[in-house]
C-alpha cells in the first residue's frame, strides 16, 4: 500500500515539505491542543501586526507530533492565516482547512478540527494578553 492512496497531492506536499515549522519567540498568541485518542499534539504560535486600527496575523508557526494529516493540517492553517485580518482568520473552519488540502479521509478529519481549535485558542490567548 502506498500513502498516496489515502491522501491528496496537497496533503502529501504539506506532509513532506511542511511550511512554517518552528516556534515564534515571544509570540502574541499560543495554543496547545491534542487528541487523546490518536495522540496528536499541535502547538500553534501567532504574531500579530497592525495596519491602522486593524489587527492581522503577521506570522504563524507550529510544532506538531502526529500523523501525515496532523502535519499537513498544521502546515496548511499557518499558510491560510498569514496576512489575514484577525476577524477573517477566526472564521476559518476545519472544513475550510480540509478543503484547502483537497480533502481528508473521514478517519483523519479530526486533524483539521485540531488545527481550527489551535487557531481559535491562539487568538483567544492573544486577546486575553492584550485586555486592558
């Protein structure tokens, strides 16, 4: 059996050549999420920039321990949010992540849920830090 039987070309690209791997020193927002059933763990870091009075995600990086789908969804979420206003980024769903990857097998959709959850929690973490 070949891995390409289960995953789209886009998933395999992000698995073999993930984008934005690593940590951001002094991130504005950070979140760690995991799935106790499969053991996947994703840590997402975001840096926020400002254009006028609008906030946007200037940088996003991740560290993931998990399967091909977990790595691919982590990589994809960072590419999807870079440069996006926070108001747009927080609307990204797990379905949008899976679609951007050309789909995921049903038993791997939970990986896109982890990525969406990590983004949501990183934004919440940022907002909690900046409350006055």
